[in-house]
């Protein structure tokens, strides 16, 4: 499938997104969906279900997630009983011995690698899906400005929301009464671990609250040497 380089549309490209998801589920019936249940992820889950997705939604519990994030996961699992919600590293805590308790502050890349990237990589090696559905969009951050709709690499990554804007995502979530993480209304436009996430300030990128001031914008799942 050709890479999407079309300009952003005034209204959500729902028909094109549905067609892309229909193609993806036909071409890759074993596809998995990693998710952290941010606004993009919640919208993608709903769109994928409408296109016929019945697979896994895979979440990595780092031990540092906000309670609101875990509650959002549970609300989504109740809303979409036809999906299988998988939590890796379930029950992780800051004191579980997986990493030194101060690692997130002195070496956030290493903390992400150990607590988030490694568990998902292990699971993907076990399941070996031919493709991943993920919810990144180009307007989230400069590091994502050029993502294609179909991305090749270690695994095929299908990005159905690549051209969606934040207002379009918000409108879709309102229209369908989706269970968005309540922290979103408090300015947490991208929610990661509580240790490394703050609310976004006016004029900042959606992901500016992630690892603020640490020169880091990605956890390592989608960029870097260990990317999926």
C-alpha cells in the first residue's frame, strides 16, 4: 500500500481509515495492537472494532502508571468484550527490583528499555505477529511528523491515524462517548508514567509533557536502535 502523504483534511478521513483497517485485517489477520490508552489509542480501538478487529490489545505495566490509566484500560476492556486485553508485567511496582528505584530520573532511556520496551519485545518474539496496529499521528511531535501509513522495519507497522489531528480525534471521542483517560482534561495530552509525565502547556506539542527537560521524546518502542 502506498504511503499516505496527503494534506490534513478538514474533517476526519474516516472512510479512508476504515478502508485501511479493513485491508490491514485482511492482509494481517494476526496483527496486534500495542496501546497505552491515550486519546489516539482509544480512538484506534473503537475504529478497529468497527472494522472487524477481534485481536489483542497489549499494554505494558511499567509499575509507574497513573491509576487513571489502569482504570481507563479496565473501562475499555468492559466496553469491548470481543477484544483480548493483555497486560504484560502485570502487578509491577517501583519497588519490585526490576530496576533501581532512581533509574527513571538518572537514566530514563534505560528505565524505559527495561520496564516498557523489553517486556513488549519479548512478547512479540513469542507471538510473532506479521504487523502491528498503532495509534501514532503526525501532529503529536516533531519526531512523528513524517510517519507513513504503512511503515516497514523490524515489523510492519500500520498507522491508521497518521493524518488525524487532535481536534479530529477529540471530536470522534465525543461523538462516540469514548472512555478517554480523565487526565486528558487536566492537560495530560499524552500520558506515560507518573514519574516522567507532566501536563502540556499552551502552545506545546502533544508529547511535550513526556520526559520534559530530559532531551527525550520517545520511549524506544517507535524510535531508536530497539524500535519495533
